[in-house]
C-alpha cells in the first residue's frame, strides 16, 4: 500500500472501528449463553471447579493462554515488519490477527458453556476481552509507518 495516499488519522479511525467491533462481539458471547442456558448463571459452589471434565477444560485453559501469548508475539512481529516496510495494511493486519487470537479464548468459553456446561465459562470471555483491550490501536505505530524519518 502506498502510504503517501493514506491519511494516518483515517487509518487510526478504521483500526478503532475494527477494534471496537471485535471487543463488542466478545461482550455478546456471555449474553448468548445467558439467553440459551440461563441455568449456568446459577452457581453451585459445591461442584468441583472443573467438574467432571477437568482434563478437557484444563486443556482448553492452556490453549487459551497460549493463544493469548501468541497474539502478542505475532502482533509485535507484524508491527515491526509494518514499520520497516511502511505498510499500514500490514499494521492493520497485525492488530486484527492479535485480536482474533484473543477472541479464540472467548470462543473456547462458548464451547465450554455449551458442550461441558462449565459454570465458569465467563473466565474465558474475560481473558479474551482483556487480550483484545490490550491490542488497542496505537497512534505511535501508525505515525511510525506513515511518516518518513
């Protein structure tokens, strides 16, 4: 992409809209579970934390955390590459990939809610939302890509 024709403010606004949409989509996941399975919001503290599916849910927890770590690693790598090649489209891709990998944690929460009736599914959504919030678009990255130094 030729950065001479790209307005940095416009690129930032575009990234903000994409980021906000990705955050909001994850906020709706617990709402979907509430509408489909409201019984999961009645907490039974006498049940074991992972229930009968400790291995499966433990594996999903590890996968969620690994995806969170990978999301920041890939975003950093793609951001550095975008700055060196001065590609705003690569910078946008870096943010989207990072947010998508964080959203997997929220999707894993949906999986545990619907398949395993896991009452603490919302912890996965919290991990995904937190990761996506931390992928907030940075003006400094856009300026580093847009302006010649």
